[in-house]
C-alpha cells in the first residue's frame, strides 16, 4: 500500500513533575492559550500532514482540550517510560507514513515558518534523521549535541561528562525521521542510563551508528525554549508577549510603553489604536480604528468599535462598545453588556447584562444589572437597579430620554416609560408612566428651633 507523506507526533504524555502542579504540563497557559495549543497552531499549518498527540499523565484533561482540534488524533501512552517509549507507543499509527516529525509537547514558541523550513530541508536531504538544535549560553538540563567528525549524537545532561556539559549546542526536541529507518532501530533503544528511561535521542545515535546521515540544523534560540518549570513558562510568556506586541506595532498600533502591555493570541487590533501603559487585552478582544485604551485597563472578549475611549482602569468582559462610546475611569463592564454609539459608563460604574442606548449616559457611582436603557437617557449619580430579590434576578427597563434623579433605587421588575423622570432619592417600586415624574420618598419636614433647644438642654440651661 502506498504510504502517506507526513505524520506529526507530539509527545505530551510526560508527568511534567518539575512544574509542581496538578495541571498537566502541556495545558499550562502561555499568555492565554495552553502551550499545547500554541504548538498545534504551528503544526496544523503544515500542508498535508496528519497530526497525533501522545497523552498519558493527565490524559483525560488533555483529551478534553484536544476536542477543540477535531483533526488531531489522541494516542495513549499508558506508562511513561521515556521519549523513545512514547514514540514506540504510537508505532501502529506512524508506520503508515513516509516521514515522521516528532515534537516535544513543551515547545510553545516554535513558529510555523521554522517548522516548514526544517521539514523542507529534511525532505531535500537524504538524511535518515534531521533534528533542530540551538546555541545557548544557559544549556542547563538540555541534551547536548555532540559533533564528532561527520557524526552527530545527543548526550542527556545527566549522563554527560564534565566536558560534554560545557557544550552550548543543545537538542531542541524536534526531530524528522524517515519512517523505514525509525522502524529499524526503535526496538534497539535501551534504558541503561542515569534516568532509567528510553531516550529518543538514542535513536539518533543508533541511526548514525548504522551509517545513516544525520542532520542537526541550528534554529533560533528564542523559538526553542522547552518548558519544564514555572520560571521557564514565565520566560517563554515574556518572549511571546514581546513578539506579539512588536507585531501589532508593525501594523500601526501605538503604545507608549510596549514593555508593560500584554496582548493575548486571539486579540485583533486595527490601525491607530492607542494603548497606554499597563493594558491587558485577552480572549477574543477586538479594538476598532482610532480607539484608545487607558492605563490599567483589562479587556477580555471585549468588542470595541471605532474611536472608543476608555480612560484609566476600565475592566470590560464579554461585552460590546459601539463607535464613539466612552467608559471610565474606574468602570466595570461585565458580561453581555452593550454600549451603543456615544454612550457613556463613567466613574465607579458597574454594568452587568445591561444595554445602554445611543448617547445615554451613566456618569457616576451606579450599578445597573439586567437593565435596558433607551436613547438619550441620563442616570443620576448613586442610582442602583435592585435586580436581585434574594432568589431571582429581575429586569429594569428605562425608556428613551428618561432622567433618573440621583440616588434612585429601581426595584426590579420595573419599567420607566419614555420621557419619564424620577425624583432624587426615590425608591421606585412601581412602573412610572411615559412623561410622568415618579417620586418615592418621605416628604421632608422642618422642626423649627429644634437645634437651639437641644444645645440649651446640653449646656444645662
Ligand atoms: C528532552 C530531550 C533533551 C532535549 C529536551 C529539549 C529526551 C530524553 N531528552 O528532555 O535531549 O534537550 O527535551 O527540550 O528526550 N514525554 C512523553 N512520554 C514520556 C516522556 C516524555 O510523552 O514517557 C513528553 C513530555 O510530555 C514532553 C516531551 O516528551 O512534552 C519531552 O519530555 P521532557 O521530560 O520534557 O524531556 P526533557 O528532559 O526536557
Ligand atoms: Ca522538556
């Protein structure tokens, strides 16, 4: 039977002990995406490749995540006895291919272009195995690439001599094999080493030893970091952050202090967006042309139109702000809220599941939950929708051109008709008809001479 051209096997079954975490290592997020997802994005861009992921430790969780990638095939490695054992566990899958690319699952910075170039070089050469290596000043626990005359082999740090440990070229954990050659040697790997594991790098030595051509290609260090510890994860995130921020500046986004800005992998920004220092943009956030985001703002799944102005310290989650809307400083716009064009959510305002109609203003100190505001509404300072009765949430509807007096409590469910007004300090428990004034407060009375009499009494008069 004719073989398929290329299989890609990602090894993600290891325990990841050095992370000291209950979360499987490959699911640790880098920025806001699991590191396995970062690698898969690069891998899935390879044309004509079939992709499988080895799962084992924390495998149920990893499989659940892989459901986001319907074309990716999970393969179980029930016992984790090392990287060569991992590859062996998937043999019945990869035997159907001409060539096999094997990747460590903890390589989140590897870019699609590097991978494509590496594969093309492997296919052009007549190597039985190609691998990516990189030069580093901090070779740490990486396997060392030992080059002797024509031969290339890898020595694991724990098995290396003092002299070998001084080598600064290391194995990145990215290999391409001709499948027929791999099949010949995979069963010959032994585990008589410092860790008692079956090492995939030993396959390289076995192939070299049997006369095959091995090609180790140098790759940029910034893409090849392998993540084993929390500190390495943070370092990789910092590098990815920088890559993303530079990319957006190239596309016309202005940043006063790019070093303090964090932008997730699924964010999209348009030209002439301005980001002030300490901004964080996550999830599927989108920001339209000319909008500006003030210092300390955190946006997650926020969709902002054109020329939106967020001043300092605005948090927006799962909400939409149309063109020319404004918010902040210090506003919290929560799930399923929508500010229409030119609407405002001002100082110390919290909105939840609230629709603010065109040009309506909620300027200060207000909570609006489960509310719908029409157009040209003004909400006075200190007003609150009392949307929760202790059991259920209820809706408040505020019509067009309403003027809600300061410190109005709207006890939901309640409707304020178009053009209605509420008196400051009112507790509104009944609907207010269109055009009416709703007053719901005790009438003030003044007691003449009260204070004078009190003072006289206290002075014993
Ligand atoms: C490995 C290489 C080392 C290289 C380094 C690059 C080996 C023996 N050593 O070391 O030469 O410099 O990567 O980062 O391969 N895994 C399984 N099943 C197992 C064991 C591991 O799926 O039984 C997976 C892990 O989940 C991980 C990957 O293989 O994604 C690499 O394993 P890891 O333990 O991180 O290897 P390193 O010690 O980093
Ligand atoms: Ca590793």
